[in-house]
C-alpha cells in the first residue's frame, strides 16, 4: 500500500485501486462516488484571540485560480494573504502552528483539538471523492475485496469528510 499526494496512473498500472478527489473522472475507469470533500476555514484556537486583528493573515495555495473566490466567501475577506504554500499538508501544519488562518479539509481540521473553525464559516462541499480501479482489474477477487473493504471503511467517515461531524 502506498499513500501519496501524487496521482497514480491506473492506465499505466501504477496502482490497482485509488481514492481520488476530482470534479470529473475519465469515463473508462470503474468505481464509485463516495461523497464530497468538505472544506472550511480554520485557525489555531488561540490565533484570533492572541494576534492583533491588524496582523491577521491568510495562508493560501501558491497558485490557485479559485482563491479570490474563497477570499470573498470567507468570514474575513479584508484580511491579506500572508504566506502561500503549495503543499496541503504544509499549509495545514502552518495553520496548526498559528502562522495564520486558512482553508483546510474538514476531516483534517475538525478532529484536531487545537484548531477551530473561524466564526461565520461553514463547510463548502467541493470535489467528489471516488474509489476507482482500471476496468482490466475490476473482476480480480483481490481488487473487488479491497474495493469493498475501502468502501465500507470510508463510508463510516462520511460525516467527518463532509464537515458534518
């Protein structure tokens, strides 16, 4: 088993099964849509209280064409961008360490006791989460068994991933 932020190519045999978030997938792949990914605005529990409002800053992706939309929909659209970090895990750790405020997946932000949703923010459901395999592999017993196991396990996390937990 391998976990990575790099997409494995099912057509090249780089994986038998993938979990992928995407608005649309290649039609030839076989699998199922599980649910949507919830995103919300978070900060360290002490950030807004201990940081003067004039010093508040957003943590954003490096290049993201939807960031201005996020900013406009945020509870604090007037707060400037302080740091841009391309890697989602690094952005999460920056928020967790009080570097600034940011948008994160609900399944990452909600369970952590040191993170809070920013007042006035609510989860936004974005990409569909898919469990996929290549059509040539779907009938293999090990692939069917893995896909059923992963479906059952992931469905128990639906409310957390969608931000309803």
